[in-house]
C-alpha cells in the first residue's frame, strides 16, 4: 500500500513519472504476493491508469483501467461498488481520449 500511497502523493504534486514508478512498484509487489486476480492488484492497475491519463497517455490508461475492471468483475461481480467505480473510471478515461481525438470545432 505504501508505494501506491507515495504514487498518489507524487501525482497530486505533478510528478507523474515518479508516481508511475511508485504505482508500478506496488503492482510488482501485489502480483508477486497476491497474483494477477486479486482486488489489490486491480487497485494498482487503476492507479497506473490514473497516472497515465494525467500524462495524456489515454491508450495506456485505457489498458490499465480495463485490467482493473476485469479483475473486479471476476472477483466481485457486476453489482459491486468497486466494479461500478472501475467502470466509471474507464468511461472517464475513454471520454478524455475521445476529446483529444475529436476534431476541434
């Protein structure tokens, strides 16, 4: 949890590269300790997605948020609050990406 917390603080400070590195460290730990289908692993994917979106990398953010959503769906099912939040976060990411790709009028 501490690497994820550090990542959150760094992101709020605008240090997105440092935040990404911290979230990636957290993900490596959770993958080793809990495996790829644990809710904490999903939270790490979501953190990475948030940082990537803040960096303007919506394609990478979409991939990370989709991984988180897939884990929550498998572990909690479609009606769980974590699944709902992951769905909303992915939708926000896609909206941001679509806004950047849309022609200006």
